[in-house]
C-alpha cells in the first residue's frame, strides 16, 4: 500500500493528489510545445475546482502562479503571465532557551524572597532597612506554613534568613502581621474545601 504519509508533500494540498501528479508529469515532457499544451489542460482542471474565483480579475494569473508553485518553480512553459520567482527560504537560527543556572536554596520561599534579600543587603543601615527585614521574615514564615504541614519556629525562619543572606542580614524577632491564610496549607486545601451546593438543590429542599 502506498499511503499519503509516505508520499511527497504537496505544496497546495487543496488541489488533491491527482492534480499534483499531473503537474509532476509536466516536468517529464521534453518538448516545450507539448509541455505548454499539457500545462493549459492542467490549468483548466484547476479552474474547474475553483469556480467561485472566476469573477476575479487576476483569476488566471493566480492559477498559473499556483501551477508554478506546485512544480517547485521548475516548470518552463509559455503563458500570458510572467513566471513568479521562487521566494527565498528564511534561515531560522535555533536559539536555546536559557535557564537559570543557580537553583533556589529553599523552594518553598521562592526566587522572589532571594531577590528581596539581595535588595535589602544593598540598603543603607537604618530604621527603614530593619522594617524591610521584618517584612521579609514575616513573608518567609507565611510561605513556609503554606507549603509545609509542620509548624515552624521563628528561630528556624531567622536561621534561613542568615543562610540566604550569607550572614549579612539578621533579626531578633519576627513581627506579627495579619495573615489569615497561613493556617490553611495548600496541600490540605482540597481536604478542607467546602462542597458547593447548587441553587437547584437548595430550592428542592424548600419544597
């Protein structure tokens, strides 16, 4: 069996395999006059498959252009239209995706925490920097509780702060900010998610 998947790819598949075979046969005709007559016959068949385009001004020119496309611009025939030039193939250079080489030390904190810590290290010493350290540690505690079921102590968070900052940042305590979502870890969300009852079911119970 000769399947289409094993055959040569058609430039214009809308004309079908038989028209493409006729175009391929044109290239095997040595006599130019016979080749031109055969090409006109193929153009007539192509026109029959596109009757909706007959009213267009450039209808025949489009057919001849398509005929040259189907012949890979190798067809040499006489026609009322100039042979189109084969377009130059665009050279696409493969560009490999660049991935970050440095891995995150603690995945549950994320890369943004490391960026915040690096930014905080560059800040001048003072009250503003201390407040920023407090915000970072509070966010670290929240992130830890979101991704881990175990309870975390402030001492562990402060230890991680020193590790992530290469001991350039430190804090005595972590400020308490209102973070209601920290009590519901993401892993347990589906277990505690309340079931949604449709309005139809509620209306049913009312009757």
